[in-house]
């Protein structure tokens, strides 16, 4: 065998994603603020693009918004969904194909303007930027929420509560109103709040100063009736009425001084240690969901978050006619192709968002109608198969996109919940419903002999058609703050 160098020619097929297609994929997963920033940059680079500042007429609006979640949800025109990396076209065609041009190069995409802001150079801020930037209090709490083991329904409730925590660490939401909006019991919201109040920093999500100090004292195991009486009378402490405090707390001078010193050592603003960052920007929903006639849910795009662009045909005709060199003609031609690609990509992005969100609403209609207890198990694959897209496309669409519903404003990712397989091969069970069954079984323990071990709970659930492992039962039980069977048996032994 010769060991010398030589040249060989081989023919083969390979998948090559063009730069325009790569940018189209990035455009799909951008938030509306990032899309607006991208368009601002394109307007500076491309002289053929212009904003349409005119107000859209009702008759001229694109036929994209308002389809009922039924047969109309599968819009046939939404087949061009940027899922070109997974279609059936040949690799050779895709390797050399350019981005599709708009059907009418002179037409305007009748979107309305979005707010400015956001940067998208590269893939977000990058790992270096993420590591160097200090986390905000909200980010810190959401990270702990992800590892808390709460059920999907409780995670939604917790996300709403965390969003209601101000920079000082105090909760500024009314629990009764929140429970009514989410369609669940106020006691359920209260129990989720207790979980959040166990997060770091200690004292976070308190509703007032007294509760904030109480949480910190309980964490230090220093909360007793005397100091509880002191917290109940903080106005007296502010007025330095020590005689009244001694009487109310039932302590002497030395004990009162020690309690006051402990109070002074606490942090009245647990969130102050985290950077405030920029002023919070109100999240603009990408999709609106409202109830229509006949019990159908209507899904429509938020036109206020979508840009309106025009291709200046007159300017193109003038500059193309005055071009003197090949370089100038090439520049004008590239600008025209880029403008057509951008307008087509924005149209495809809007249609894809509408198609995915319509399927999500169809899958989670029980949640919209009856509340958080009725969230169904849902994953990306289910939605992707229902609408004929790839899972990666659905994942990009649901990233940084928000849906305004009668239950509140939610990120689309919130609607994807885990499932527990059926032991009989039937329909999968929602993780939330399995947690509810476990709690019901444990609540039925009235005597020491009735206490159910985790193994026994697994047997009962399997008899009911739920295929679940013992470690999963233990995880769910601990997430609901339910003690082990040994501790529950000991509690039932103790006299009331």
C-alpha cells in the first residue's frame, strides 16, 4: 500500500444550512423585543426597508388572528413553519436554496410596532456574560423553584407569586385575588407561599415586616411566645415604650434587651442584597386567548408586538436604474433579496406562533375553563405531532413567548407538564392528579394501623392504574411537606 499523498474526488450529499436559514431559526425563538431590535438594525443596513407608520385598517388586517380552537386551529397556510431542517426535501436542494421571497415584493406586512430594546448579537448574552452578571432576586427565586419538586400546578402558582415579589423581598399580591384568578382554593395558594417563604434569602415573600422578621426568627429557632408578642407590638418598640412591652411580653428588663438586640440583628429587607438591575419592563403577551361563543377558545396574535414593514418599490426602481457599476447593482439586488426574506420570515414566524399556541390552548382547555387543578400532562412531542412540526421548532416557538389568558399571563413553557404512565396501558395520568391521590390516601389515616408506607402507596396506586416508582412517591410526599410513615405513626400515638 502506497503511503504517498494523493488527491481524490468524491461525490456525496450533505445537509448545509444557509446563513439566511440559520438567522430565520434564530428569529423564530427571539422574543418580541429582540425581534424589534433586530428589525431596527435591518432598517439601518437596508435602505429599501421602511416602517409603515399608518394605522392598520380593520379590513386590511391579515387573516391570522381569531381562529377558534377547533378544526380552524390547523391553518393550512401555516405549513411554511421554518421547520426546513426536518422536512422531506433533498439535502442537495436545501444546500443551495436561498430564503423564500415574498409573494408580493411591494406589499406591506401589516403588523404593528413593538417596544424597543433587547440585544441578540450571538446567542444571548453568552456564558461569560451570564456568569459575570449578578443574579436578580427574581432569578434567584426561580432557580430555587425549579429544584423545589412542586407539582406543575403548584409551579404555576409559585411563578405568579414570585413575580409579585418586589425588590425588597416582600410579596405585593393579594392571595384571595390570586386564587380566584387561577381558579384554585386560597389555602392552596397559601401552602405554595409557605414553600416560597422557605427559599433563600430567609424572610423573602413576607407580606409585612412582622412576617418577615418572624420567618427569620423561626429559621434561627428563636421564635417563642415572648418574642411573638414583641413582633405583634412593633409600634410600641418604635416609640420605645419599654414598660408596656415588658408587660405584654411577660419578661424582665434583661430579657427585653436581648429580644430587642435580636430584632435589630435581623434584615427588614431580605431582597436588598440582590441587584435591583434595570427597571422592570412589563411583559407584552405574544398571544391573546379569550372565550368565544359556544365554549370555544379564540386565539389571536397581539398585533402590538409585531412589526409593520414596507418595501420601498419606488426607491428600489430609482436606485436600480441609476446603478452604474456591477458592485452597485449587486448591492441593490442583495438589499432586495434581504428585504423579501425578512418580510417572509416575519410572516412565517407569526403563523407558526399562532399554530403552536392554538394547539396548546386546545390541549389545556380544561385549565382555562376550570383552573390550575385541571392542567393536563403535555410535552413538546404531543404538540409537534398534532400540528406536523418538529419538537425543536415547538421548543423555539415557546421560548420567551407569553400568552394572555383569562387566568392570567403565562409563559408558554408553563403549559407543558409531566405525566405518569398508566399501568394498564391507558391514558397517562397527570403528575398533579397523582399527587392529589397520594394526599387523599394519607389524609384518610385516622389510626396508627391505617398509616400507609411508601411501598403500600405504590401498591394502591398500581391497583388504580398508576404505574409509579417508590422513589417518586417519596419525592411527591416530601414536596407536599408530608412526613414519613414512621413519623405519622408516632404522631398518631401521641395523645391529642
